[in-house]
């Protein structure tokens, strides 16, 4: 048994609960059964109800943390929309470099991305733009290549000192962006907010890059993305996530690995039905009836 603090009693004077002698008068304590569970090398206490309904196990999917294109004072972030400036070129202005005014760069070095707060259930509702000395396949330029570009001549050569002074964590070179990789620019992804008390997932089909306030899973096809979207909205999963996220304050990339989620199998009727529901959610959002349908179907995820 473990004791949970449920609620303050009505009429409790603000501040009284701070005095140890007044805790009993201000706080109602209720006992609930709880189970200790080891997940990702940590031990969590789950309520017995959440534990009994959970789909704990091994997942076929691995979550990834988003790309840190919003760090270093906004060096990479583009203000507003890029404007055409000739064949293969655009006029941009960055959040950090407003003192430099607008400048011209190659269109190939402008990427579309989104923040965690741009993710709503089902879809990404807003996109941002950022600069990156990377090819469109998510691989970085060598310094010798970078120095031949307008991006270098018109901007990076001027802000090099700021980037040299920023964190090198997760980067091999000063012009690299942490966690920018081919997977981040893949076309089909399921992304979710980092700051939430349960999965807030969306299907992303344009190759837009999640920022580090969002996490993501790369999938092979659109139908698979819809399938995973539906599963991440299952009450059985989010009952657990709600309890463990309260300990760390985030819905971490590793959380998806805690659940028994099989790889999408188009030959499995249950998987196909979940994919159809995921498509509905992507187009129209979710309601209580849809949540109940998901709850029923995820009980039959394993297909022979």
C-alpha cells in the first residue's frame, strides 16, 4: 500500500497546510493499492488500476528526441516566411541576427520544422522555418563545402563566434545542430509533445523536423503512422504515462518502449482498423466514442 495525497479540504486557510500541525486539517489522505514497476531502468509506483490495464512489454518502436534548432539564442530560427530572391535563393531574417537585417541564402538550407506546442491531437497545426548547413537528406556539410555557400558568406561567418560559444553537446562540429540527422527529415513520422501528462500525438507527412520540445518515431508508410497514432491515444497507455510523467514532468522518447506495441502488420485486421481510426483522428480530431473504440481494439494488438 502507498498513501496518495488526494485533495485539500474545503475551507482550509491558504498557508495553513505549510504548518505540520495543520496538515491533517487541510489535506485528505486516501489509501490506494500500488505496484512497483521497473521501466527504462527506473522504478515507478503505478496505481493497481493502471497497472492491471496496462500494455507493459516490449515495443517495436523507438522514440527519438527532436532537433535543437531553437537553441543558441535563435541563431538558426527564421522570422516569418522566407521570401523568393531568385532561382534557388530566398531572403530571410533570423531571430538572433535582427541586427544584420534580411540576407539571401540558398533555399536548400532552409528547413521546415515545428515545436512541441505546435502539435495537437492528430496533426501539426503550425510550422516554423530554420536554417541548417545540411543537405536535404539530413547530413551535414563539410566546412570546405560550407565556405562556398551564401549561407556562410552572408550569415554564418558573422555569427560563428556565437556558435563557437554555444554548447557542443551532441555535436561533432560547431556548425552542426544537435540531433539533426536523416531520421529527423524522414517523410512519415508520429510526433508528440514533450510537456504533457499523456501522449499528444500527431501524424507528420511533409518531412518537417521536430524541435527538441517534441519527440518522434519514424515509420515506413502513412498507414503505419495512422496505426501508431491511434495506439498512443489508448487510455490503457495514457493511464500509465500520466502517472509516470508526473515524476519527471515530460513524456519522454523512451516511454513508447515501455509498452507492448507490435510492428504494423497490414495483414492483421485489428491493425488495419486502428489505422483507419488513426486516419479519422488525423482529419477530424478525437472524441470520447473514438477513444472507446481504440481502447477496445488495443486489447487485441497481437495478431497470429
